[in-house]
């Protein structure tokens, strides 16, 4: 006959769940303790520990510098830290850039010297910018109205400029510009042809004077790149011009409108407003 369990055994079986419950509470407490410790972790000590573990697993020995606690990087610390010294290549590039800037300045000064009578009279403007040198010559100095043939005095002045340009290696762009009054001749059906042929005439003279043709570019912009408005003769006289752009080879290219280089001073008008003729010469 099987033995009937006593009441004492039944009580022990009913209370056994308390062991599992106590284990669960203990694990839950440990979990919250770990979560709290992670939430308030010291970044410097954590980095030291991480480096020590990585070094131990890689080489079997902790890094000698792992014992030093380095403070976390802050924006103030980064701003206060000294900039790295330039490398040798950066120093050479900076030296080349400075040498080129000196050559550009010297070239601009020499062009001002050879064109001094015209610069003093306001017919020529020479300016320097981050991307090179700009020489703006009023069209009336170079060409007869509605024509693209260089006169003897204009050719002599441009040959003096060509002598300066031939000794350098910078790229050169010659631009022709007109006012907005249409021209309609058999040779020049529009201002586009007139501005392009004027620029080409200057380029051809530069080549004859010894400037390498591979450095030269001719462009005609008609009336699309005015310096000022075309509402009166003074403005139209300023817009009729030839621009010689001597471009730096080291300066980074910057977005700019065609025909403009850096910031340059506009040339002064040749004719005073009171002496402006009724018909606009081209």
C-alpha cells in the first residue's frame, strides 16, 4: 500500500517557487546596477580600459601608455590645440604660390609703366585679383568706330604689352566687348562678329610680337558683359573695350562671369558727359 505524503511535504512543495523568485529578483537587481554603472561611465577610464584590452588581445601585453588617463576631447581643447606644422610639400606649394604672386605683381607694374600715358588718361585700367591680372583698354584707343583694324599707335602700345607678356608663361585671354547699339555691315553683321574680330586682331598682334600662341585665347562677347548700363553715351563708351586677362596658374578656379577676373576697378570714361557726341562711335 503506497505511503501517503504528509502535510509537511505538501508545504515544502508549495514554497519551492520562492527560490526561483529570489533568484529572479537578484538578477533584476544586478541588471539595474549594471545599467546604472554604464550610464555614469567615465569616458577617460573607459578609453584606457578599451585600449588595454585591445593591446592585450593583439600582443599579449597591455600598452605601456594605457595606464595614463587622457581627458576626453572637448571643443575648447580642440580649439586651443596648436595646428599641425605644414609638411614639406605644403611648404613648397606655398613658396611657389608666393613666387607666382610676386611675378604677377611685377608684371602688372610693368604693364602700368609701358601704358602709363593711357592709364593716367583713364583709357586703360590695370588691376590685380586672386586669379590674375586684368588689363582693360577702351576700344577707342585701339580701333576706329565700327572697325577692327588696329591703328599704328594702338599697335605700338600693344607690342609694348606683348614684350612683357612674352617673358612669362601665364595663360592669356583677350576679350572683345561692344555696347548694345546694333551694327549691320557686310563685314560685321552683328556685334558678335565685331567683338570677336577685335579680340582676334589683338591676339594676332601678340603672336607676331613673340607671345606663344598656345597661351592665347580670343573671345567675343558683344554687349553681353557690360561694365555699366548702356542708357547714355558715357556708359556705352565704357562698355566698348578690349580686356586682356592674364590668368594665374596656381589660384583655385572660382565661379565668375565670363570676361571678369576678381575685383577690379572700372575704367573711367574717356569723354566727359558734356562732350559726349550725339552719335555713338563703336
